[in-house]
């Protein structure tokens, strides 16, 4: 898992970086005091938790560049539900951030290390459990089939049936249901529709051929086609 820390105070940045590594040694931590660099990192790396200072440029009156960065992340499908922890010295940022940015929590300066540690543990656990526990349920011939979202490689529409291709090689064929319904019910941020007839799990993407509009996926020899009207969305989600 990966954590991105955006903070203008180098001392605080170093403290937070060490704290993240103490909470989980196998975490990858990306630190920066620059919004442009933070955006680039988030596009190139899949970030699991954001830790963002709200005020990055104290010499600019009314600066909330950290919050603006959070807004730009929330507009990306891949980061719609990623935990964001705000680092702030503002007295009352909660109302705006909670309503519009769905912040996971807040660290108020000066902060206690134990507070940060507990909040960070909760955020990492939230991200992990949400993805592990995400389920879909399909009814076929009177039987309810549970399907773990993270085991699905891709889903395709074939002759009014939805074929769900699983990581273990199984293919579950169910009566027709629109992809819109399936994705809304699953509420799983890794699913992206790449054509009228196909939804992929971005965790299984091996390669994207934008020129010929094909996606190759791990666990299957099938090359999935990208529809012309869906290319922009797929590219946007992946930050390409």
C-alpha cells in the first residue's frame, strides 16, 4: 500500500514519514511540499491514503491549496473513496471538507503522535477491509451467488448474458443486468467500463494499447477492446 504526504513544513513532513513507516514497515511513502509533484505522483502511483496539509503557501492570503488538491483527486474515479487525512491549523475546516470532500479525519497542529498513529491505522485498515470485503450478489435459477469483487478480472456482455471472468479461471454466466446497475450495487472503485460490452478490474491491467484500443489483463489471454467513447474515461481513471 502507498501513502502520499503533502506538507510544506519539512520538519513535520519528516515526522509524518517516520510515523507512517513505524505503523506499517512495508508501506511505500511518497513525500512532497509541492502540489504539482503530488499530482504527478498520484497519477503514476496508486495511492491508498492521502495526508494533506490544507495551507501549503502561508504567504498567500486565504490559501487552501491542499484542499484544492483534494478536490482534484476526488474528481478522479480511482480516488473517489480513497481516505484523505487533512493536516491543518485552521479552526473549523470540518464542515466544508466533510460535506464536499468526504475526509477520513483531521490532524490539528500541533498534534500528538499517538493521535496521528491511531488515525493512520484506521485509514489503512479501512482501505484494506473495504476492498477485501466488497461483494456482489447475482441470482440465477433461484440460487444467489456471492462474488468477491477483487476476484473479478472482467465482465462482458454476450448474447444478453453477463459473463463474469474470475481470477481462478471460472466464468459465471448470469441473466442480463445492465453494467450501470452492477457497478452501482458493487460500489467498487476498481471496476471501470471500457466499452458498451465490457467492464474491467483495473488491478488486473497488464498493458494498454491506446493506438489499437486494446487492454491486456493478467489471468486471461483475451485482449479487451476499448470503445471509442470510453477511452477518455479509462485513461482518466488510470491517470495516463
